[in-house]
C-alpha cells in the first residue's frame, strides 16, 4: 500500500490513489457571498475588499465575491458593484457572482464578474421562498441569463439548491433534479452545483444522487456544495470524493449559517476542508497557512468567534501559531535555559 509522510514527518498518510480518490480538488471560496450574507453585521465595503484580497493570495482559483440581488432581500450584498470595483484581481483567480434573474445578471456583467451563477431550487416551495418564482419561471429567466452571459464572453454556471432535501417538501425526487439539469445544460451551463442547502444530506444519499447525475451526464463538471448543519459536512465530502467529484464549495472560517437551523453551522470551513484534503494526499493548490490567516482576518472583521477548527488546533505537526512543533519545543527549551 502506497503511503506518504504526514505533515509532522512521522505519522504516515494513506495516499489518495489507494482509494481511487481525485488527485487534485478544485475548491471554490464562497465566504464573501454565501458566508457574509448570513451575518448580522453588515461589513463596510473596504472590509469586504480586504477579505477578498486576502483570499486571493491563498492560491484559490475561484472566489464567489458577491451576489447581485435586491438590497432589501440581502442588505449585506447592497454594495456588490463597489466590491467588484475595489478588489485587486490576481491572474489565475476567477471572481464569480450569483444572480437570480436577468436584472442581477446585467449588474454582475457590468461590474466585471468573470462568471455568473444562476441559483434556483429543486423544489417548488423552496424556489418560491428563495426567489419568489416557480421553477418554470426561473428556467425561463435562465435562458435569457445564459444568452447575456455568453454574449459577453463570460461563463454561465448553475447552482441547484435543496437537492438532498427540502425543509418544506422533504425528499426531493432525483428525477426532478436531473430534468432541471438537462434544461440548464441545453442553455449552455458550463458547470452544475448541487447544494445541500439545509444540511439534510448524509453520505449514502450523497453517493446515490451524485452517481445518478454521473450516469446521465458523464462529461459534465459537477460541484458539491455541502453544509454542516447536522455535523455531516466533511463526511459528505468524503462520499463525494469517493464517486469522483473533484469540485467543492467551502467558506472561510466556516461563516454562513443555515436559515432553517438557527445557530447551527452551515457552510463547511475552507481551511478545515483544505487541511483534511492535504492530509489525505490530495492537492488543492491552496497555501494552508495563508488560508488560516484569512480565516483569522474574517474573525477579526466580524468580531466574533467562527466555527473553523484548524485555525484553533493548528495544522497537524504544528502548534496553532503556525510553527512546527519541533521548532516551538526547541524555542521553549532555549527560553527555559
């Protein structure tokens, strides 16, 4: 069995290929949008720009920077245009935006979004609650959105919410999900994201749904957006990896709660996810110490403790301040002499 040395130089890690897991995972950072929009404190525009710029230095390849929705619906996103205007774009980083309709799409394109993501729900009740439209109406908007995005030479993606369970309707038939996906792909969607919006998924369900998708659309890029409202976030990530999914969403510091589980964590934490993947021998291209720095900055900007664990416990083989344990022990010994 192939093994590689752990971060502490002693403990052994099982190599990713022992389980036919992906060798590289593409992590999209959703904290500046999906995370911040659930925070009570509305950050100043400069603070959001500072956060996104810090994230841009971590090696992330995509940052979901804002959503272009009505300010009354999501006050945190009222300055989305100004945020896009102020960030320092780094080569190789895609800055994407969420839009629910044609109006939002036009704003996102005018602001300079590299990619625009339509979001709609896999259940009628949740779609009405979220965007005040039927699924059919959302799909009509999607066709117009796709034309606008493609005409601008940008990327059109789609995010499907409540794929693994709806708080209003319960189980969501996978056949309905796949029918919606087929419509979206016909419009030219590059990538589909399946969201566990309320944390109702479990590993077996994740495997079943993702395998059903892959059976129907074997060549379409699929992204998994897990939540941890019931503590299964990273377990569900492992289930997704085991069926070949190599695109994941996560949020810096774990910001962003589930609106149907008040007080419970929602998005999985980016630095926790990256730490787990690296320990498994899976590459991400992300500089973990810099990611932890960004998480601590987020905690400072928001003024409260965040659910992320790696910034508290430290990287395996390191103490929480980032120094290797051996180096810290030697410094402590020298100070005691």
